[in-house]
């Protein structure tokens, strides 16, 4: 049986997922400010990236 000390520990995988979730989650809130500063040209960059990602996914 696990003790109380073992029950309160967080493993490597949950910690890794929490950190990566925080990094990706903060990007959602920072992205509009970055796009506003660069103007409409950033939208074309996103479109090129999406097309490239779709092309790679079909390989």
C-alpha cells in the first residue's frame, strides 16, 4: 500500500504535461498581441505554415 508521502508525489509525466500545457496555453493569450504588432502580413505566414504542415501530414 502506498503511504501518505507517496500519495502526494507527482510523477515525471504529469509534470511534463503540466509544463507543456502552460507553455502552449500562454501562447493562446500572447498571439493576438503579436499579430497586432506585425500587421496583416503575419496571417500570410500562418497560411504558408498551415499549407506546409498539411503537405507534410500527407507524406
